């Protein structure tokens, strides 16, 4: 009998509700929850494919010590003993936790409590430092607390939505579709996109400001000055609820129009158009994300944006306000429990003696951390210097995701004791662990997460724990008991932790702090099990009347007033003539973080199957690149080799490379290895959007494309990238050697026995060679090699892994690398949800479809999450232009 469970998506900060259904055979299907107020039934491509990521391939199923299987008792004893001994010899500051926005709030709470209240160090930081800590710092400077003022509904109620540093269409697709639907129904709504790249989000933009990297501060400073000059300030709001306007205005007015144009890289007419829109539109929401946060001046960018909303009083009212869009599912929950090294639980401040004493009293802890701990980049620098001697890493992969990732990897290699809790032992970080602890994953663990609009939702278990995997909160509690703190960590279930978390939020609060769940202190086990999505604050005696903050003041500085923050544009970085290009990193539509989960789904890899760099055509010409070439990118810290994607969407002088690929999926594509470890001086957030690099064509003598039923253990190639497909894997590769025995290479790479004879084709004139190996009628491996990037109908070729090859003609068609007339090639996948290729969309256009809706009706492309509709419209436009020529 099928079982339906309401739960929450484990990907981005939108926090979409999901209905997961598990049938009698154990197969899981997912669909959007129409009753969840974050998504109302919508799901993006990643959420839709969650059921495809739940296999146990590569799962860590039991504890390991130095690569051997161990019992939980032995592993936990060792972790406690090594941490205890390290603390005794070197002090609490010699140990650290590095945690993750993938943890549930209950896991996060226990980790923070153990480190700050019982070990007595604040050396607990999180990968959320990499995505939203500048927003936290900006909120605290302006509001006196880390408070997100608005709600998702504001985006739909606004008359102007400014999207800055946010590729909403790909990074928060469900919010993008909510916005796109409203704009289609109400065309008077205006959308401004501020981004160095022309992303798919620009598809609905009335104005795209292709800003220079880090030009945001200048742009919003100019806006503040314009508001003052044009009478756009709300003097009543400023006088009643704020401080510091004069200082902020003096800084803003110090930049003239020409200097502003130079700093931002924008035309004066476009700047004026944006300023006029903002000044004349009361209902304005400014959504910002990583393009704002991930900068050496990220906190100043946040405050420059907030200043403009404070100056107009456009905050805390329907359809108005600055809105931070968090990257991870529980980045907000981590902030609530003090998961950052410079925060205490329940939005209290580690620098505040009263707050420290309050938390210590509540926990009855023997000590409390007295100063901020090491932030993420600092933590691994301290490890490299030998100051951190034991670290516990949970649900994250810093050997890939942190800047100067090679240095992070080297630090982990020399750290005396590394513990990793994760789902798999195959991550770049897990391979460096002395102790591996198997954790529960999505669908197995039970607890809460908080999305970008402060909405707490339940993640519920609907799958049994595989092997000996255990919850992260349980692992932490068991180690705490072994450290001598059993009385404070005697939790039996997540609801015990949640009740304590809620009680701390209300402890000595009485409205003095924003974060308050005191209304849920007495929640029962059944009430927790059935908890519906709820926005905080939830105060004792009932819910808060208003779901927004600050519409009528009520800020959390001591005087109750907000602070304007005077900021200036960052000083120009020193010229680096040997590194003339700027590297920008970020996410793509169908992958998540370091692909531990999404890399398991064939359809999520079908859209983009290998790492790439977006390169402006003129830069490509200067480098000597042509389409499908490989590009080698270097910085002083590392190098990467990726496929070149030549596109005018990219600004001249800039490269964009996704953050996802790592040593499990490609030879040299850990883009974090190139990123300079410079951080915002206030937030400690790395500047992942602006690294000076050089680039050149990767000179390959041979290129290869292969499909196989089993993943090779090693791939001997100078460049390779592997992706999961239906029935097996696809591999792109390249070689610098001028000559090679390809039959021997194929047998060695794919472990093909000598008695399996290949079907082989070689053309010495064109420099092509092709081999295919069969087990009866089943294709095992096909390898396509050429002196130039291999021209093969890739998605058609991949489909041959699931095809019967009894017909000899079909085998020769495979060697030819192109389908017969009876089996059309779908082309590169555009719609991952419905697996629709570009050739199918083009055919629909040629048969009369003239818009994305009719293409969707004909092919189903774009009818699920809608993230591909901008690409579909681009294909339609291209076809119509070609037809008119």
C-alpha cells in the first residue's frame, strides 16, 4: 500500500513543500505540495528528480576508522577521546566543527550547544558562511538583529522587483515562476535585473543593468543620493524610526554621475532609468543573493540596498522591502541556533556579556564561548598553520567548496584528527577523514528547516535508515555524553531538541529579540509530527499579528531605531597583468553544491553534462578558442580545465564557471581551487565572484566521447568529465599525447576482458577511431575518438545503452555515431523535467509553434518547473530569425 508523506525539499532556501509517495516496492515519487505556502505545488527540476537520488550507491553504511569498518561504539569512543585529549593538551580553541545548511535545525542546535556551551569555544562555522553571512552582517548593522523583514508574497504584490546578484530563474526557480506568473497577469509590473551576466532571469526583465563586478555599492549609493535630490525620501519614517541619514548621504553624494558610471560600468541613461523607476514606485522589493553577498564589500552592498529602503520607508509593508534570498534549505535555521562562529543561539550576540550569561544559565553549561570563533576561511587557515588539531565536518565538502581549495585539502591532509559525517565516503573531503560517520539523508531524517521568509517546515522520514546510518543530532549527543555532558544531551528524539530550542528563543525575551518560538515550547510529540509550515515569531499565547517586521519601526537596536550605514565603493584592486580576466562562479539550473545528490540523477545531468566556462566571443577570439574547445583557466592558486561555451551573455573580460564539479565528476574542475581566499572584513564571507585569472586554449591532440554501463575506477586522460545516464555513464575526455593504442586504452579503462572482441572503425585521413564492445546483444562500451571535439549525437548515443543490439545494422549505426531515420536524435536536453531536446523543440517550431506555451503543449517542455522557458523562447526566436533570412 502506497504511503504519502508531506515533507520539505532539501535544496535551495525557497523551502518548497513536497509530497513523497513510497510504494510497496520501495519506489519513491515526488510532487509539489499544493498546500505549502512556499510553492503551492510547484517544484523545480531538482526537486522533481529527488526520487531518482535515493539509491544506496556509494552510501556510507557503517562507521569507518582509517578505511576499515568499525562499530558505532568504537568510532564514537575514538572521536570523544581524541577531542578530549586535544582540548586537554591545547585548549578548546584547538578543536572545531564545520557544519552545513544541509543539517536540520535540531542537528545544528546540538552542534552549537556542544561547542559553545560545553567545549567552550566558538570554533563552529558553517558553509552558510559562503552564501549569506554578508546579509547577516548587514541586517545586524541596520536592524540590530538578523531579521528578514518581508515574505514571499511581497514579491508578488510589488510593482517593481529589483533582482540584484540573483539568477532567480536558475537558483530559486519556484520563486521565479511565482514572479513570472504575476508579471504575465499584470504587465504593468516592472522587473530590473542587475547582473554582470545576461542570465535566464533577464528573460522577464524590463531593464538589465550589466554591472561591473562589485559595482553594486556605487549604484545604490547613487540611488540614495538621487532619492534625496528628487524628494523621494520619506522624512516621517526617517525621523521616527532611523538614525544616521546625514552620514550615509554625505558618503553617497561624494560620487558624481561620471564616477558612478565608471564604477558601475553602466551607461548614464540606464542608471537614470533605474533611479526613476525606483523613486516613482512605492511598492518596490529588492531581492538580492550571492552576487551581492560573495564579495569583499558584500556587507556594504547589503547596507547600501537597505539604506535606500529605509530612506523611502519601503520596508515591512506589503509589496516593499529588501529581501535576502538564502542559498541553502536551512541556512536560516542555522542562523537561528547560532551556527555561525560570531553568533549565539536564538539570535543573541556572542560579544554581548548579558547574552552570554543568559544562554549559559539556560543551558546550565560549565562554560560559554567568550569571543567569536574562527570563520570558515580562517578556520582552515588555522588548520594549515597547526592551530586546529581536530575538526568534525558535517554534511559539507570544503575540499571543493571553499576558496583556495587545494590549500584546504592540504590542511585537512596534515590535520591530526579529521571526522566527517556524511552520506558517502566518495566526496573529496571524506577521502581525507580518519573517522567517517554515516549520516541519515533526506527522506530518512526527521526535523525542521527554515526558509528565506522565516517559515519553519518539517522534513519527515519516509524511508528506513540504511545500514547503520544515524541522525547527526544523535552522533553529536553521543559524543557529548562521552565527554562528560550526559545530563545536558539526553535527548530521545528531535521534538525534545525542538522544544528546548523554542524555550531558549523565548527565555528572558519579552519582545526584546526578533526570534521567538515561545508559543511552541509545549508542543507535543503528535503536534510536532503534524506541525504545519509556520512563520516565526510564534509568541507565547498565540501568533504575532503581523508577519512582516519594521513597517512601524520596532528595530532591535537599544533605542529601537534602524541605522543608516555610511559606505563607500571598494578601492580598485591592484592590476594583475598576468591575470587579465575576472572569474565569476555560481550555480546552474540542474545541479546542487558538489553534486553528491544531484549527480545521481541522469536527467539532471542531461542538460549540462560537463563543467564549462562562459566566454565572451571577443575574449574567445583573443584566446584562440572556437566552439567546443577546452579552456584552461589559471590563477595564482590553482587551475581548471573546462569546456568553452562562447556566448554574448557573458560580459567582455569575464568568465563564468559553475561551482559544482569536483574530483568525483571531472579531472580538474574544482573551481574553488582558483578562488582567492579574500573575504569581506565584516562578515568573513569569501569573494567568490571576483578572482583575477588567465585563460588559454587547452591544446589537445585527441578528443574522446564514451558511453559505458559501469563507471570506470580510473580514467587515464588529461581531461575527463563523467555524468550518470539512464543505463550507465557518459564520459567526455581529451588527451595531449599524439599517439595512443586506443584498443588497449579502452580495455584498461573499462575493464573489458580480452575475449570480448570490439566492433572497430578507423579513418586515418580524418583522424577518427571508434570502438564498441558488446555482451551478446547488450552494449557495454562505445568509444568515439577524433582529432577535434567529437561530433556525435550524444543523447542518441546514450540511449543505445538501454537498447537491444541484435540487429547488426544498429551496431553499425552506433559506430557511425548518428541515428537512423527511424530513431530521431532529440538533441541536447533543454527541459530536464520532461527530457525534451532542442531538436524536438525546433521541430515543434517548424510545425507552427510560435511561443513557449504552444511548444509546451506539443512537447511538454517547460510545463513542470518552467526554468527552461527562457531557453525555449531563445530557440523559438532563433528559428524565426533563421526562417526570415
